[in-house]
């Protein structure tokens, strides 16, 4: 099999992995566990310029980054019967496109920044309670109202039928729920989350066992050392190149 999703549980690859499980295409797209022991190694930087998760490959000569792009590609390639993307009209399809962009640009960064602050103690250079406050406000005043408006009292994001939109939203909602950002006061969204979190694919991807992959500073340590070594090597190469240019 040549299609591979490089995935670390509870990272942004999670909803793509859930999509693969829901569509039952694990025999066509291998979900490769890419943990902290490999993050930011040479192979990782070869495939992802920022050394982030997810990335996706088809053989040796095609790779892709950005979770929404990977998901769209897999939808085109494997959801040909429209099992998870049976849009009723062009407007619903456009709303899906909106979600595909709203997630990586707004929903995920807000939740991720609140999460990141839970890793830092006072005194750490990145510790900043203002970040939590700002992003909690974005969550409460911008994200929840927008999602709730389109969700209404529907069973799933697009009505009665479960779709890839519910798979995308599962990811930030898991994190928001863990962080206490999602509360029963956000009734429509909270009830919706309770519903979608019962699905077998959700339970498999966000299992208790997979929680061991939730980040801590210690887990990242090894990969940050690799990054620092790489940055040093690149800086040395740059100086060498500049010296050679001056000599020529
Ligand atoms: N916009 C990117 C975001 C990817 C991203 O930020 N991934 C995070 C984890 S969820 C990551 O790999 N962080 C590790 C790091 O930056 O070192 C996407 O949607 O694919």
C-alpha cells in the first residue's frame, strides 16, 4: 500500500485518522503512528517543512501537509460514493468548505493555545495567562456562536446525516471538552458533542489508551533537541555558503 497518513493520537491528524476508520479504508490508507521519538527527525522535515503533524505520502514522490488539504484529497480519492460528503446542495457544500478553513485558521489555533498554556508553569518564558484569556474569549464569543448558529438543534452538523463535518468538529471539541471550554451552557454544541462522541470511530481514535500521546513538555524534549541541532547545522551551512560567495 502506498498511501500513508502519519498520525500521532490527539494531534491534528486525529480527525483524518477518524475519517479513514469511518470510511473503512485502512487497507488503502495506512495510519502510521508517528510519535515523539520520531518527531522532527530528518525524514519528518523532508516531508513537512515545520516538522508538524499531520503529513501524508503516496509512495516516495508525493507528500502533502495541512490537515484540511489531506482530508479533501482523501475525500476526492476514496469517498466516491459520497458516504460522508453527500451534500444536499451547493450551499451546504460551501458551508463544508467554510468549516475546512475555519478549523485550521480559527477553531484549532484558539483551542490549541489554551491547551499549550496548560503545559507551562509560572516562570516559563511562554507562560502567559493573557493568551488563555484572549483565546477563551474567541472561543466563547466567536467560535461557539458561529458553530451553534449553523448546528441549531440538528442531530449532526448538516442535519440527520452524519458527515465528514462531524468528524472534523470532533477533534477541537474533544480538546475543548478536556479544557473545560465546552460546558452544558453551550447547550446545542454540548449535546451534539455528547452524541458524536458515542460513535465507534470516535471512541477508537480518542480512546483512553491514546491519551498517553497527549503532549507534555517532557515528551517534546527529545524532538526539540533534534530541532535545535538541525537549526545549528543550517546556520553553519549558511555561514559557509556566504564565505564561499565572498571568496568567489
Ligand atoms: N495547520 C496545520 C496545523 C498542524 C499543527 O499545528 N500540528 C501540531 C499538533 S496538533 C504539531 O505538529 N505540533 C508539534 C510542533 O509544532 O512541534 C494542520 O492543520 O495540519
